C-alpha cells in the first residue's frame, strides 16, 4: 500500500518552484491552476525525491459552477501517492493541458473525459470520442445533459 503524501507539504515545494501556481491545498490534495498544470506535473514526475512515474487514474467532476479534473499519481520507486486537481470554469469550452506527453496512460483516460464530460485537453495527440459515436450531441455525464 502506498503512503499518501501531504498535499500541504507538496504544495509548498511546488510554490517554491512555481509561485502562484497553487489555488489551495489540504492534507489530501493539491489544487493547481490549469495554466500551470503541465509544468507542475513535469516537476512532480522529474524531481528525484518525488518521482511520480505512474499515473493511476484521471477523472472529472461536474460541480455545475466549474469542472474539476482529478489526477491520482503514484511513485513506484518511493511507494507514495498524491492527488492533484485542477479546475476549469467555462461550460462552453472547458480546457486543460494534456499530460499524455508525461504519462502515456493518460491517452484513453483523457479521451473518456472528453467524450463523456466535454473537457478538451490541449496538446492531446488524438482527442476524439472513445465510447460514443462521432456526431453524438452532448456529453452524458454533465449535470446539464438532457
């Protein structure tokens, strides 16, 4: 079983490297500004003491006022984990950076979120529907889907 790192401790390390990139942190999570997500994720993966080399999962939540994309990261070397979140406030064109360039396992997970929630991932190499057919109108996991 992995040891969950403190979001507050990791947030302070991130703030040292990228001032203003953290929205909030708690014991369990770190919430990162979406425009800082890729550089923060790169820092979390490439810093030897953190070494988050495995992306366990990505999911999205519709809070109606905003969308939240949740990343579960694990370091196989150090046996620790972290939950990183980012938010997007546009319902018309919600967008966050893709992390496929860091973790290839993000490919289908980002496509699933795009398909079912309508969140686009900038820089994704093949962002198209994965469950529903092209031409399907809407995104069925959104709270405003009819």
